[in-house]
C-alpha cells in the first residue's frame, strides 16, 4: 500500500489517469484514499450463451488469417462456451488449442468434435483462489448447503473444493457443521464425521472423496440443533460482560479449613448418593445463580432428555 500512496498526489492533481485491474477484492487490497477517488467496476462472469458468438468469431478469425477450414459440432461450440467459467479469454484460448491440436482430414478440414473440446477444456471452468473471494464463497456455500439440508448442493460444493485440491477446507468445514448444526440432535454424528475426516486425510485424493461424500450426505440428512452453540455463546457473552463471581463453596476444591474459618466443611452433595443420581444444589455463582443458557431443542433426542429430567426434577 505504500507504493499505492505514491500515486495519490498525482491522481489528486490530475497528472495521471489511473486505469488498473486486479483479480483481488479492491476493497481489501487497494488504498482507501485511492478508492475514494476512483470508480470501481466489477466484471462478472459472462453467460455461456453470450460467449458462443465470441467462439464463432475466434474460429472465423483463424479461417481468415491462417487459411484453416473447420467443421465444428454444435455440442463442441456449446462445451467450449460453458467450460470456460464465464471467461471469454479462456474460451478463445480453447479455440486456438483445439485448432492446433487437431489434424486435418484428407480434405484439409479440421473437425472439432465435442470429445476434442472436452479433452482440452476439462479443468478450465474451475475458478478457485485459496486466499481469495472465490475460496470463501465456495466454503460458505458448502457449509450453508449442509446446514440447509440440501445434499445435492453440498456435494456440488464439496466437488469444487476437491477438484481444486483443497482437502483441508473440505474436512474442516464438514467437522464444524457436524458440531454446530447437527450437534445434540444426533450426538453420534461427531465421532462418525471425525472418523470420515481422518479416513479422508489418510487416504488423500482422489479416494478421500468417498468418506467425505458419505459424511456430507449424513450431515445434510440428519436432524439439526444449535442448542449447544447457542448455550456456550450465551455463557461467553456473560463472561465478556463481567458477569461472574466466586465459585460456590460446595464446588470448590477444599479438603482442609483453617482454624480461623468459621464455616467448617464443604457441604457438597454427592449426586450419586441420591435417587436417580440427582439432588438439587446451587452450581452457578451467587451473582448469576438464575442464569439460563441451555434450552432443549425440539428434536427427538433432546426432547427425550428433557422428558427424562422433567420427570426426575418434578417439573411439568
């Protein structure tokens, strides 16, 4: 950004007209003072239908300038237009590659088939930058698709991550989603997904796709609950606000009271000595003794636990 600052004076007085392009997000990487004096245009991916004319012109240019003759299948034209990921430059590169890689037939005609187009554009549709916006957009869509219980979308974004070789992100977001979005609705999903992630990391690509796909579908089709994360976030919020206090005496790790202590004994009630392994006693500090962080969610697992404890604690 220091290099960018040197331009500021000249832009300010109009000595230079700055025209620049970047594949990064300019709001993160361009000096704010320059942005405030500039107009930013975002170039979107071009629709495949709009790329077809450019592909036709590229073949026409090669015929005119190089004297080549082409017989192009419609399916090949459509594939080149759709496999470039909305990048017209990539599509034109694919046209040139098809032309140079295909031998003419006895009549001197270069036949561009869909098989030829597929073999030369097999990965060109992938747009991925592990440190850029595209990375965060994909992992966000991946996790939100699992949270939204859409296995088709989740598998699609998993495939994009794996095709780009980003196995760590695929595993990490999957593990997070199992804990955050399924959680107590199906607690056993956590060790199951952990086992799938461990298997994927041990196997490596391409076999890693198998346990990860199984785990992604399991997360998508499992019941959902955020009661755990909601509870800990509420507790952390109280801690950050300074809501705490001394730990109740009966919970402290005390085995000996000094001679000057008027309150002899710890007074801890050992739950296993009571019916149903439970007895009422205060666990939270006095200052927040009525705080309530955990709410049973409406799934089968948590409702069964709620019914169990309501019966034991004589709640209605």
